[in-house]
């Protein structure tokens, strides 16, 4: 199951959605400040939306917790597996990290 674009956007914290610059979003994701985003940083940051949507905190987004109240339930594990796949699509130079340019490009 592939995360819909809407779900990915909802996974961003509200402050990130308000960011108008690539730099602001990148800095929020780059938790250790090393100038690049690791897979772990990407997954941790993008998982915040799952935690907010999972109102009953059972580790599964049920249909009524999904955007629009439609779709099949998705577990945290599946959500994060999808994020890992997206990370690798974004990592165009395959160095295991995202640059600001890679982060802002649509996945292939």
C-alpha cells in the first residue's frame, strides 16, 4: 500500500506545513544538524502525522482516522515501510542521505 500524497502532507507537523522555505523544513527534519537527513530522521519526522491521526493510540489508523474517512486501515509498521521506500526514491544519488534538493523533488 502506497501512502497517498494527502497522508504524507498530513504527516508533516503543522509548523512544517507553514514553512515557506526548503531550509526551514530541512532543518526541522535534520535532528542532529549534520546538514543531511538520514532515513531514520526522515521516518521519525514523517511518522509524527501517524501519531496525531491515531486517536486511540492502537498503532493502526482505522478508516475513521484516515483523511476523508475512507481507505483501508494502515499500521504504523506499514506506514513506516512506505516512508522508507519513499526515502530511497528521493535519495537520487544513493548515498543514504537526503540533501535539501533531494528532499524537495518529487519521488520517482
